[in-house]
C-alpha cells in the first residue's frame, strides 16, 4: 500500500553514482554493448575515490530544490555495491579508494549510510535504488527467460545476452537459487541496515515474476520494513508506476512517478553538456504534477562525489521557483482534464482552489472553460507581483441549461514569470466541472 507522504511529495532527486562516474561512461550498459571491456570497466574501481563526497551538501541542495525525497543507486546492473556488503565484498566500495575517504568521515567503508543520515537531517525521505539483475555475479546468467517475454514496446523480447542468460540446454537451477538467495541477502542488508522509506528496483525485465520470486520477496521486504514503498519494477509487485524520460500523455493508473534526467544521461558522462534549461524543467515539473504524478529528477555526480555545477544550478533555480508557489505544488491533486485549459494545473485537496500554470506570455487574456463555479478571487501566486488580483469576465454559455461559458482572465505582461506564471483561482464551493458534449439552445 502506498504511503501518504509519497503522493504529496511531488519532487524527488535521483542520484546515479558508481564506477561509471570515473571515466564518464554509460552506467553498466557499456558492458552490454561491449563498448568498454569488463577489465577496463571494473578497473575504474581503483580510481573511484569519493574524495569530496559531502552528502550533507547534497541534502541541502535537494531540500532547497523543493524535493521531499531522494533515491541513490546503491547497486546498478554492474553489481558494484556502494555499501560495505558482506556478500561479494570483492565487488563493493570496500575495494576502492573511496573506502578510505568515507572511513575518515563515518568510521566505516560506507557511502550509503552517510547519505541516509544527511537526507533525514534535512527532512527528506530516503530512497535506495537496487538492480535485481547483476551482470557481474557468476550465478546470474545461469538460466533463461521463462516463456514468451515481451519488451517495453509489447513486442517479443530480444534473444538473451551473454551477461544475462546461459546457452540453450545449459540451465543450472541450483546456481540460480544461489543467486536469488544472494539478492535476498543484500536486500535484507540495506532494508534492515538503513531502513529506507522507498526501494527503487530496476532490471526486472530480464526475468518473470516467478523467476524473481517477486511475491515472496515483497512479503519479506515488508517483514523487514513494513512501511517501505516499492516501485513498479518488480514484475507487478510494486506500489506505483515509473514511466521515464517522456512525460505521460495519458495519466497512468494509480500513484506514479516520472523519472527524467537533467541532461541526456543518468550518470555522469563526459561530453554530455546538453542540460535542460530551468524553464524546461519547471514546465516539465508542472506538466507532471498536473497529472497527479511525482517528478524524480536525476543528477549524476562526478566520481569524487561533487555535483555537476550545471545540474546543481538547475536544482537551486527550480527550488527558487517552487518555494513561493508551494501551496500550488504540495498537498494538491490532479488539475483540470485535457481541453479545459491549455496549460498545467493543480487543485487543492478541498477542491476550492485551482492553480493554473501559464507557460507563455499572453497577448492579453487566458481562457478557461468548462467551469460552473463563479470565482471569488483570482490572483498571482509567487514572483514580484505576488498577491496581485486579476480581473476576469465570463462570456457566453447558457446558465439556464447548465452550460458554462468561457472564463477570460486578464494577465498583464508585468505579472508574467519568465519560467511559468502561477495563477490562483479561489471558489466558495468545491470545483464543479462541465462534462457535457453541448446541445442546441432551444429557449432563451
């Protein structure tokens, strides 16, 4: 069951940090595509220092960005663990220079523990990412997929890769059992050891729910941490959906979270300077929460633990926009259905206050339709014109047939915000929307 804090959070920060941050190569996937050899990829461990890792600074930046939770990649598909695991120690932070750096600060070879503490100190919920596939584990590629599995587009899944599957006729179920027990052991370590508020799984597409033993795993996770929130990537045994990169056009069913990168890459990749503008990020955020979702905005720190300056700047500027408009962000629900307003919107939980996000600079007025209620007050929320009342008028419609006209709101140029203008509309009663298809006016 989803926890109430999650649907009210609206913004989380995703952090992809690991071996791949050293040379700035695609996280884990360069192994799949053979663009980097396994020797060179895992050789990055000797240069993974975390020398300037300051999770307190991360937490301060995330909190200033307006985030209510963060999710750190404790282990990606490459199998490298950022915590001092007792299982497969040879593929963990204990085997890197990072252990010395973190030991000086925390007294143990651990990058996850200080992160959890720092987030909690800033009032953020703690999320931990864990890939249930592990391309480095000797027992992982020991069985094949069950049945006719489909890819993310609904078509037949591609043939198995050497990192993911054994050759036909060479399945070894005893080794797969060993791997499943290893997965369970590591998950118990981080769940009981760090008490995360959220577990963010990935990699479930390579096996069925039965092969992953997903039902049993979910039950055990809730035994170890009864209130933990679990994302959808556990073959149907999660609490919420996780579309990524492209914001959904149609609202997903139930709770959901949209994960998206600040530039084009999840982890730090050298040469990727295609950072989205703050205006683009604000607009994407508004689009997301207008459909009732959270945005999980991803950053990729350098190997030393410092945030990319452009990404830190985007987070801080996003927070500067959110802060004076917080009442339109948190503790709100989905906004207006498509067609009633050509922009984003949210609605207060009592449905008596509507917030519009106007992305462009109107020539004079903006149009709202399908609203039965008469506004009590319309004003600007946030920015130098905060609190300024706006004039408006209702035009057309047939009130005697319960058909509302259009509401035209005057928005002077000086009241517009360069990132997005937030307009607050207050009603005396809960919002009443028109859902009809129109009709001929037979009496006037």
